[in-house]
């Protein structure tokens, strides 16, 4: 199975950057050799330090370029065959596969010629932990299976039990056979991520954090036909993209189990219709909830695949798996090989090598495995360099590149202005420029902070005036950010700032979807809590909620009572006991929902803060690029301003959101007049007043009762939304204060960098003035060309990053 060659291989991209970096070192060597001939000896230590730093930074850059880490993270919707995909990438069945969700803990598979398994020690582990070297594929599978199944069976009874965490060293076929053309020392690993129900586990969360620098493969269950479950799957896709963080552009979406359509009489038309609809649905769902990535989502890469027959096609030629693989191919995928089966013995054990090869080849082709690998290679070639090279170049520039460009520019300019005639003039120019930059940065900072300060002031005013709770801070925030984006340079950001004004809606939506599942369960009498949002909560909490709902349904809180509510006056002990039981269960519902919503909110908060942080980074990147350009325009050829994004956008300033919920259902004591029939005997006239007849008279006696208005699910659950709104202004206040602090920290850092650059130029000008031993006026014919060479050198160092952006 030849995977072919990619003309634009990853290797070539990394090699080109390495060549450009080495060329920069040569440019610097030529420049400092020439300039040293015209400088006093006192400059040599500074030149030597720059050269040493460049040599160290270049060595580090070359090492990183030659030894990058390619991480493929796999995730997927319920029953989407994600684990089978991992096995396909490995070329062997080493990760447990089951009908039910088995991906409880994260599994890291690192490429190695030698096989080994580590099951790490985790809190409360009920399975064997340790390291096994030289382990067989089957043993890897069995040990992982035992760990995962032990966790799944015990997690509800042991809430503090942590998910198993495993590391496999394995010579997986993705690297051996796919001809990826990576740099020679590339470290490759596959992160098999947990199912949606397990992402909240701390160990899993730590692994998921690594996915920001990973290429992700997201599998989707194409075999699902139930419309309600399809909607749920689409929501799962969105949740997984949010959990992974970063741009969907680096995610390859796989429509798995696509072979299901080959059973249709209308195949391949039915398959084509499904693929077009699925791609459209996934794009629409992602665009609706991740508008900041609108452009990337439009160009989303979605491919077809059937992982199981593709894996079987690899196993059939392997003598270890061949018998079992042939049997499975015949039992489960004879539709893919029916034209071949006519020529083969019905007993798969009688298939010869030629027969097996024919079957394997047919499975490989009809499972779309060839197309999948082609698309995977393209995906890696396109996105892997983009994930790692910019950070490498940024580190190189911070370590050496920026300092060399600044030194060359400043030294030549300082020397040209070091004479008595120009020195004082240049000092005044520095002073004036410093003042101009100060006002420019203040204005820029004011404009950046303005919408958030106005929001904060507005919230404070509303709170102090105790205005009604229907004031919606989201609308003014959206308007303020809109105003910001209408001005230069932020008009370039388009939808990138969407998360800054959509986070509160995401909280409400998350709570709504949980409450909707509860309401539908009560109103229909059929408890169904299988939805992506409830998977964010711990399984034991969801199980307790399900039991609670079943008890309410059995007590009669269902159908019309749940939909419309009911006033109850319990008179008998039986009625009072039943009402008391309903009361207890409704209060239990409050407790369970409180715990679950807190869990769900925690996960949504993490997702939203990640999105907000990313949007703020985009905002600050845009701001820094603008500041850098304008600052250098204010003082051309003097200072060489560089504001490194990686140093300026990362600060220890955490955003938090407050949520507090409460609810209760009460029984009140009341009285009622009970009708009582009282037996009486009295004489009657038609018996001549001698005989008596029994009569019954009605009397009324005052009794106590338990009265209650059973709320409808709308009333009962609607209160949670209202309570979420109670804390809304506080959350907006927290957000406004946080982002204002971030902007202030950014300004402080920019001010410091700018002043340090100006101070260094002043020192270099002073030194040139003090040490002048030549008539620089007569030497201008030397230093003017030298200044041009310095500017050219600075441009060359700056061009390393520009070259990367232009060519990618």
C-alpha cells in the first residue's frame, strides 16, 4: 500500500527555515567584521556578547527544527470508532475497543522501536500500575482494558477515583509506512483522548492541555440515524472542539463507519447526500458557537473512513491476526468484498495468501483508508509547521535576533549623530520622541480600555441605583466591542473578538440544556439524561439525579402535573405521606441540580475562559503590531522597536466567574372543614311517635391539612435561569475589571520595553559622543553606507518571521 510522496513535505519547510537562519548568522558575521574595522576596541565585548548569544540561539533553533514533536490527538463522538482509529494509526489492536464508551483515561502512544507500557500511579487506583517492557500487543490491550473497565465499574461508588493514565511506547505504522517526510529527529506521539464524559478528570485535563500544540482528528459516528441522537452528536462535536481549544483549522474531521451506506440500494447517492449534509451540519453548528473561527470553519477538512475494515485489511496479512481478521471481515463486511467472496472458499481458514491479499486490498480501498491517509499527510504538511515554527522563530528573535537588529541600527545611527553638531540635536530629538511615544501609547491604551471601563461604570451605576434585574449587560458590552472594532487597527479582527461578548450566553445555554433534559424526563415519565452537557458532570452525580427523577415520576410528578403544576391539599395520612415524599424528592432535586449545574458550569467556565484568553491574545497581538509599526514611524531608524507577543501577552492574572444557586419547595399548614355524617335516631309521625328511624345529618368539623402548590417544571426549573441572572452583573464586573487589569499590565510592559530601547540608544549615543576619536563629519561617507547595511541586516532578521507567514 503505497502512500505516495508529498511534494511540499514538512521536512522541506523545516529545512528552508534552518537554511534562512544560518544565512542570518552569516550576514551578522560579515556585518560585525566590517563594522569592527571602524569602531574603537571598547565595542568588542558588546559585539562578542551578541555573537555568542546568536550562536547559542541558532544552535537551539536548529535543534528544535531538527527535533520537533508532532502530536496527533484523537477524539470523537459517542460510538464513533475513535479507539479503532487509534489502532489503525498504530497498525495493531492495542487500545481497548467496545460497544460502550471505553475511553475513560488518556493514553499517550510514543513512537519507539521497542514496545513498553506504563500505567501510571493515580489516586485510588484499583488496577495494577507499573511498567512492562518487551510487552506483546495482546498484553498491552488486556492491561489497558482491565484498568479502564475497573475504573468504569467503580467510579460511581468511589467519587475520588482518578481515571487511569497510560503511556505506550510502540513502533506504530503511521511513522513507519506513511512516508510523512518529517525532519530526521522528529518525535511523534498519538494522544488518545478520553470520551466526553471523562474530560473533567484532572489527569485527563492535564493531557488535554497539551492539545493546543497538537493536530487533532475528530471522529463522527456516521451510522447513527436517530434524528435526536444526531443532534446530540453535533453538540458533542462542538464540545470536543471547545475542549481541545485552538482553531478548528488544525482539526481533521472524520466521518467514520461510512460503509453503512453501501447496504443502501441507492448507494453511492445516499452516501454522497449524507456526506454533504453532515459537512454542512458540522460547519453550521461550529460556526454558530465558535464565530471567532468563521473563516477557518468554512475551509474545514472533512473526510470519509471506515476504521474497522481498514484495520482488518492491515491485520489479514499479519500471521498473528490473520485467522481472526479474515473471520471478522467475512462476518461483518462481506458487503465490501462480496464480489471477491464468490471466488473464495466459504471457510475462511481455507483462504490462501492470494485470497487474503485480495480481501485486504478490497477492504483498504472500499474503507477509504487510502484517501484518509492522503488527507492526513496533507493535514500534517499544512498545519504541523504552523503550530511549531512561529514559536521557534519567536524564541530565536527574543534570545538574539531582536538584540542584533537593534544594536546594528542604533550603533550606526548613534555614530552618525555623535559629533558636536548633531549630538545635542539628537538628544533633543530623543527627548521629543520619548514624549511623543508616551502620548501615543497613552491614547492607544485609553482607546483599548474605554469600552471595558464604560461597561464597568455602567454596571456600577445600575447596581447602586438598584435598577430592575432585566438590564442586560451583554448588549452594551457587545456594542462597546463593536465600537472598538470600528476603529483602526481592530477593524482587522472581524469575528475574532466574539468570545468577549458571548460567554454569558454560553452559561445560560449550558444551564438551559441541563434543565431541559430534566424537564423532558419528568414530563414524559421517561428519564433520559444522555446529552453532551450532562456528560460534563460526574457520573455518580448524574446517576443520583436519574434515581431522584424516577422516584418523582413514580410518585406522580409527571405528565400534566409536571407540565402544568397542581395545588394539593393532603388530608389523609396517606396523602400527607405522599406529599411529604414529593416534597423531599423536589428538595433532593434541588440539591442534585445544584451539584450538577456547578459541575457543568465549571466545565463551561474553563471552555469560555480559554476562548476569552485566546480572543484577548488576538486583541493584544493586533494592538502590539499596531504599536510597533506606529512607534517605528514616529522614530524611524533610531530605536528599532520590537514588542514580542509571547513575552507581553502572558501574565498571571486569572479570570473567574461567580455562580450561586438555591431553591426549595415548601409544604404549608392549613385547615379545612371536613363533612361528617352523624347518625341520629328520632321518632316519626307515621309510626305514631312510637317507633324510631335512623337519620344522617351533616356536620362540619375543623381539621388540619398539608397544603402545597406543586410547581410546573417550567416554574420549578425556570428559577435557575433567574438565579443565574442574579449574579450576571457581578460576572460582567469581574470580566471588566480583569480585562482592564490585563490592558494595564500590557501597557506597563510596553512602556518598559519602549523606555529600555530608548535608554539603550541614549547610552550608545553618549558613548559614541564621548569616545569619538575621528572626525566623523569626514567619515560620513563610511557610516552612511554602514547605516544602510545595518538597516538591511535588521530587515533580514525581521524577515525570518515574515518569510514564514508569506510562505504559509
